[in-house]
């Protein structure tokens, strides 16, 4: 998209006021059929948790992640436990699946 096209787009916030991550992009002509809505979910994980979840997604165990990052097994498990709690899941596989589904890891 050229700069000219970008200058023609407007970001609109809903009538109830801005909600975190809620926006729509609309063509200035205002026709309904050109509205694109999207919801951006903030990643609930710290950068360190994301790094560990990516290692999990690559098949590493908590013990192996600890060796790679120079952390104790206990520390890795605590980071992952807090990440699972933030994601609302109980298992490592569910954590990875949730993170992938929401785009929090690649």
C-alpha cells in the first residue's frame, strides 16, 4: 500500500469509546462493504515466557530448556506454570496450541 492509500484510511473506535485493541479501518467513502474489523489480543506472556513456549513448540522439555537458557528446572517450570495460568490452560501442549492459535508465538 502506498503512502497515498494510507492517508485515505481512517481508524475508527466504537461508539462506546475505545476498548483495548478494538478498531476498524474504513474507506473514507463510508460504505459498509469496505469495513474491515479486527481485534488485536495482547500477548499475556513475558518475553522470557514466549521464548520458553517457543522451545516447547520445538519439542524441548523443561529440563532441556533450562540447559539451553542457563536456568534451573525449577525456574523453567515456574515460568511455564505462570504462562499456563495466564493462558487458562493446564498442560504444556495446550499452552503451545493456545499460543500458536492466538499468534503469540510463530
